C-alpha cells in the first residue's frame, strides 16, 4: 500500500517509521528536509507553507496512488486538507475541517461541552472585544487564564501568577490578541496536574491509548517559557504515578462523550486521533483543551509502545472498523534536544551530530531540522530531535534515555534532563496528595 504522511517533525518521522516497519511505501509532504523522513520516503513534495498548497498536495497524492493519508500537524487540518483529499477519494486519518474545530476554536469546544452537559470545563467566557473582560477576571478572584481562540502553536495561553503578574498585564494581553484580529477566552485557573489521554476514533468506535505527561516549560523544575513540549513519559501500567484508576476512567469517558457529541453536532463521525489535554484536580478530571491530532512529543511514546500494526490501525480508522488496539506494558521516556533559547530566542547557530551508538539504548526521531547537501544537519528555531527509550519502569526508561543522549552532540543545544526523573515525579505525586 501507498501511504502519504503530511508533516515534517519527529511525530511524523515515527509515524512513517511505524508504517514502513510493515512494508508500506511512504510518500511525504515536507516543510523542512527532515533526514529521517527523506530516508523513509519513496518520493516527497516540499512546501514552503501549508497555506495555498492544498491543490498541489492533492495532485501529488493522486499521481502516487495513495491509499491512505495520515496528517500530523494542526495547520493542514485547520486549512481543510482532509476535506480536499477525501473529496478525491483518498481516505484520511485526520478529521475534516468542521470537526477539527475541536482544536482550532477553544470557544467552540467549551460551548460544545456545555451544550451536551459534559460538565468538565472551568468557568469561562468568550470575548471578541475588551468590554467585560476586567469584570470577569474580578469574578474569578484574579485566578484566571487567557487563551487565544485559535492556533498559536501551543504558545497562546497565559496564566495569572505565572505569565501575568497582575490584572493590568492580563488586560494588556487581551488587547494584544484583539489587535491581531483574534478573539479570546478567559477561564478559571485550575489547580492540579496536567496529563494527556488520546484516543483512536473511526467515526463510531473509540479506542484509548495510555496516559502521558508532557512538559511544556523550557527549563528544569518547570521553569521558563512555554514550548511545544520538551519531553514526555508513560508508565508500564498505562496510567501515571499521580493518577487514580478513576481519573483514567473519567478521561476516557470524556473522550467518548465528546466523540458522540461531535457526530451529533455535524452528522459525521470523527476519524483520527482525539487528544484530550486534562487537569486532574481536587474535584475530578477537568478539560484544559482538545487537539485534533497526535501530540508531539506524546506520539513518540505512544507509537513506540503500540503493539498493533500501525498501518492496519489507520485503515481501520478510515474504514470504520476499529477494534482492539494494544500497547506494550512498558514505561517510556522521551526527551527533546533543542536549540539554546528555544521558547524565547533560539540560537541560529545550533548544529546536531548523531552517533549511531545511541541505538544501543534509544531511538531517535528528527524534528525541525534540515539535511544539508554536504550531509550535515542544521537546526531551525524549533526542536531538533527526540530521544525515546523504554524499560520495565520509568526509572529504567529514563536511565536508558540519558545513556542514549550521550551520543548526541553539536553546539548551542540543550535538553531538559529532569523529565522522567524520580524527584520530579515525586513532586507531582505530593502535589496531588495535597490537592486531594
């Protein structure tokens, strides 16, 4: 079979790797010259941007006899790539534009949950003007979050007490979003621990993946600016050390309810990956936001542990025949190698050198890097590569991940080494014990 992978990051690299593992041919749509994807692809199409390039993508897919397309990033989903491919008879793992609103509009998602009595949202209010914003912040006792109502690459959220030191700064940020032509949401600030729970959906059936915890902050100890994600881990029991069995059941149930609600709303089932970003609080599991695709880095953990043939899972999703999906009972730890300053002012001089000896301990997936003509690898302003290791428990997986990292070098690079370490996990466990 011929599969089209859309996207150029580590998430797409592991998608292509898992597909090629079972012998399918990979064709890629790239926005950077990812060495891993170039190596796995029969042919590829290079785009400078996803904007205004739907037609050339569809033509490429038709010319290569694509049997199934798998979309990694959010932008192609928001722009309607799924709609265009499906209109030409090419099945897609990734929802149509209308259903992708679950990610592209946080306001739509909150309203959908309210309409369907899925009571897992904080107090919130949508705004397309500044009127009333200050009053609502006061109503929340200055414990609030401001979110851009659209896509900002995971960097459109600011939290009082962390990014916003006072109400004046909060209102300034609201005005900044309005000046860009956007609208925003103000929400009650939730207290607890974040986790991700993703589910495969075929329009009717929902099959859940292990819980994962991502680390958004750039620096160790959860300090510094928000990023696209510095790394993530899973546990061998498919839960997390700070979660109860009931927490996991609640998150799964929310994903199932939302899948049904989307079908009721639009008369068409959601096909793809439904990614719930949750906060476990003293009052149960609450929804932070939804994404309409695999998370990155979480996809690297989950696809590493997937025990099924990924190509068959994809075909079952598009065919509406999704049955049992299994994951190995192992822990995993993923850490990203990124340019110095990533998240605020990334180095333009960073380079990446990979010694294949890392394979004794870990797998590596290339992200936003470019393979140059001479064979060197240059970085961009975003993440460079992800290292992933597994083990019987988190401690073993983390140690193997660190051993693998010893064989990655270059200049102007850094890693959050505390991801998956016992002291950081224990901090999360103690926090939840205190909150509960």
